[in-house]
């Protein structure tokens, strides 16, 4: 690449945005109406009857062009008051330069005063004598002039003064006739740039133009069709380097040129873009978008600003104010991808985007500046609106406003602050994570406290396995790779799949998988290594068959976490992912993967068993949802069953109660034998308090006494008394029966801890008399 091109590409000291020249057409056709009506008479109830309302008026094309260009300049001066310069030129029968590159000339007040002296275009002037070309020639000449900042840089560099670049932009507001007219204007500017560069090469007061951007805006009234086609800058910037092009003429004076496609034959000195815009609000919106594109600006909308109503002083309403500022104020949003959290919305049919921030309680002190990481000047988009005026006055009075990111859940995050300094309003970027002045956080605390479960121990082991050491020159590697290449290859293998957080992995939290994880990352595997990996896979299959629990993290999840079947599915998926990343290394790595795939494909009966288990768990979950109703029903059934057992015990003890010599026995629940003691089926819901208490009391009472021999030897809770008498005699006399009854009863109560007390007199009735056995 030659010296001229190197200067154009390496010089970064002054960008295109350093110089901007506005060329506004002042020809008679700019006096035409824009046909966008403005109502001058506001209808009110107090207007007297018979009063004729004022007719609406419409602005001229010249007025629309001046207002929109002044708004462009105002935004630029608000955000860049020093290093971004504007030169304003009006073109009719001749050119009129309203200001220069001096810093004292850079203000909206100077431009408005000069425009007032120029006045509106004269519709009776001869159109043949007026042309926009006069202003375009003056614009190119103005770009060749040296600004104060460029002069300071050139004096500081001295010997390398040629490194100071001279770039600029021309914004032309005119009423073009057709696309042919636009191409004629572009060619004329190209010719003028080449001529001015020749003059600048032999002058110390001028600088050659190295890059110029032409932004041609065709303005036409409302309701008319345009004959000019829009063309973006990228369409004319597709240039191919060539050494010679036929028919270029004097452009071949350049040692090396770039030939552009037939869309527009423009050299690397000039790029062009064309915008066809209707006058009025459409032109204002277009220039608002262009000023953001030209100077790296972005939009922020402050929402929920409380303001008192003029008509109702005791009430307030919430308003929104849109501000423009440098794009770096949202740099953290772009880096972290949090623009959706900050409330990005699209305006103007997708042509402009804005970031939404919510208003917080104003602060009277500026202590938050201690945590500020950047401050950027702001400019209201609609400076004349009442909400913008109220916000500006509020901030200029010394108040500060915090701005938060709108979130649907969680705590609010304060990301920005509005405050004024020296009569200028700045948007401050606050560090929402951790102050840069504090000590750096330890790894156990996490970055800003967000992530705390790092695999610290595993990472230490990872570093030990990948340490570097000096290699002697005599050591030769059969593969022919350099030591540095082998180290990079090993680091690449170890990091193909390496989760950093404990909660994001399952297999690296299991000791059973450690042998496979350590071997699979090796460059080559031996037969013994393959057998070890396969043995590890078979152990995992055995764990799944036994339904052993897995170390699944439940951080951030509600409830009991995934089911056991789902846990093993997650584990197998992660294990397969790990092995797949190394399966292409060797055939033995592929054998390990084939083993995992074969073990994961279960037989049909196993799948059916798993399916039945999942259905059973689903039924249990549905039962838990309706657990309160079933629990009440279950507790009622338990109480009824307990009541029935107690009634049955009362009936069985009536034989003893009928004897007048017997004391009142204990009302105990009969125990069943160990063989018939089946545990009750588990309730499909929460156990009631009555059931828990009854089970506890029953268990406690059963441990306080030895079981009665008759109940222990009973059949179906029934035991036949006096079996020894039937076995010995086959019959019993009434005296023997009476004697044995008295003896057995006495033994019964003595055995169970009761004292047998005889009555003072015999009973009146003969309840104890029995008849002798027949025969």
C-alpha cells in the first residue's frame, strides 16, 4: 500500500465527526409550503360566539430545514461543546458562510442571529441564478481549512505533522430533481475535492482532505411523490482496489485509486448517502437519527417522573423524558447483554431505539459519585416540552436523581444518576456490582456476590495437571510437535467440557465417575484404560438399578427437585456429552462412548418397570395436592377403626365383668401375633395428628407388659379355655369347674398385676352354679 493510502488509514487523530458543514438550499423553490398544517387557534369553552377561528398555517421547506438543522446543532453543542465543530453555509445565487471553525463561533445563538440576517428565500427571485453548487464548493473549501485543534496537534508533532488527519462531513439540505441530479452533485463534489487537494499540497494554511462523507437529504412537501431514491452509505462503499482504470481522466493522478461499482463512481476520498424525506416531523426525526449515528449517541427514556399538573396543583402525574448522550453510558449493558433487562424499546417504526430507566427518589447529596465509573453530557430530545423543562430546572437547582433498571422481580438495581456540574447536566454511570475502590473479592464470595459455588478444589487440581516446565533440548518428541504446541493441545482437551460451577454439573460431583473423567481426557487410551472406563459405566448402571441417590443441585428450584429417574437421565446426558467431545480422538475413545450408549438403551421390560414407577409417582403427587381432604378422611377412618376395636374388647371382657368377685379390668387393645402383624398401608397424604398420637400411645403401652399367654396362643384372636380338662376327663363336675374357674381367674389377675379380692359375703344369686355334664 502506498504512502498516501497509509496516511488515510493509519491517521486516527481526527475522525470524520470533527468537522461538519451544513449546506442549506436558499433557492426560491425552498419557499414552497411543506403542507403540514399547524393549528394556531386553540378551541376553548370561553371563546365568544361569532368569533371566526384562525386558519391553520404551514411552514415552508426553508423553515423546516432551518429548524431541523438547528436542532441537530443544539444536540451536538450540548454533548460536545469543544471538539466537534460545525460550519453553516447558505446557498442561493452565491454562498453565505454564517460562521467559521473558531470556538467562539460555535453556538446556536450565533447561528440563529446569522440566519435572521439572511431571511427567508425570495420566491420571486430567478431560479436560474440560484444553485446549491455554490454552497457545496464553499463547503469543500471550508473542510480544507485548519481548525484550532488541528493546528495545536500539528505544532505538537512537528516532524510528524502529516499524521494529523483531515476528515469531514457535508450535510446538504436541498430539493433535488431526480437521481441524475444527485449523481451530478456527487461528481461535482468529487472534482472539487481533487482540485482543492492540489491547492492544499502547496500551502501551509490548508490541509488536503483525506476523507469526506456526503449526506444528501432531499426534502419534498407532504402529499407529493419523490423522484429521488434512497441510498445507504454502504452501497457506495463497496470499492475494489485496482492499479489503473480506463476513462478516469485526471483522477489517475492518484498513485493508487479504488474503483467503485457502477452504483456511484466515487473514490475513497468521498462516500455518499441519499435520504429522501418529507418535510415537517419526518425531517426532524431523520436528523435526530442521523445525529446519533454520526456522533455515537444513544437514547435513554426516563419514566415515571412525578410532576404536578398546572390545572390541579394538588395532583401529580407521571411523565417520560427522552435524553440523548454518548453510547458509552450503556457500555455495561452491551457487554453483559442486559438491554432486555434495562427495558429496550423501539421507536419511530424501528428506526431508533431507546433504553428505559425508572425514576427513583431524588437525593440531596452527591455521595453516590464516589462509586461513579463515568459521566456523560446529556441533551433532551424535545427541549421545549414541559416535562423536559421541569426535569432540567430540577437538576440545575442542585438535585440528583437516581435511575434504576426496570425489573419484573427481585430487588431494584441502581445503574445511573442524573446530576449537574457547572451548569451542565451529566448522566453518571454507577457501578452496580462492587466499588472499584474496594479490595478485590475472593473467589469464595463470587463476582459481585452472584456466583458462589465455584469448583475451587477441582480447579486447583486442574492447574496442577497442566503446569508448565522447562523442556531440555535433547528431549525429542516422536510426533514432531513443539512443547508449546503439546501444552496447548493438552489444555484444549482438558477444557472441552469443564463446568465452572458445582450446580451446573452432576458427574463431576460423583466419586464413581472420577476414574472415567480422568482417563477420557488423555490423548491415547490403553486397553486397561478402556476396561476401567467400562467398569465405571457398569457401576453407574448398578447404581441406577439400586435407585441410589445422586448429588443433584436444587439451587434455584422449588419443591423436592427432579425425580430419581430424571436425575439419572440428567447424569447420563452429561456423561455422554463429556465422552462425545473426546470420541473422535481414537477408536478406544469411541469404544467408551459405544459402551455408554449401549448401557443407556434399556430392555423393554426395564422401560415398562420405569414407566410404572413414573405413573405411581405421578399418582402420589396428585394425591399430595389433594392431601388435606384425604388426610381428614383417613383420620376419621382411623378413629372409627380404633373405636370398633375398643367396643370389641369390651364385649370380650363381659364374661369377666359379669363375675361379682372380679375387679374392673384394664380396657386394653388386644395385640395380634407377630406373624399377623401387618403394617398399615402408607397413607397417600399427610398423616393426621390423631393417627400419629394413637400409634405412639399404642406402641408405648405394648412395651409395658408381657403379652398374655392365651392371646399369644390364640387363633384368629380366639382361645378355647380349659382345654386340659377336656383332654384328661372329657367331662367336668360342677365342683371341678368351679374350682378351676376360681383358680384360673386367680392366676389370671395375679399374672397381669391385679390383686384378687374375695367378697365379704357370697352372692345372692347363683351365677356361679353350673349344671353337670350329661352322660
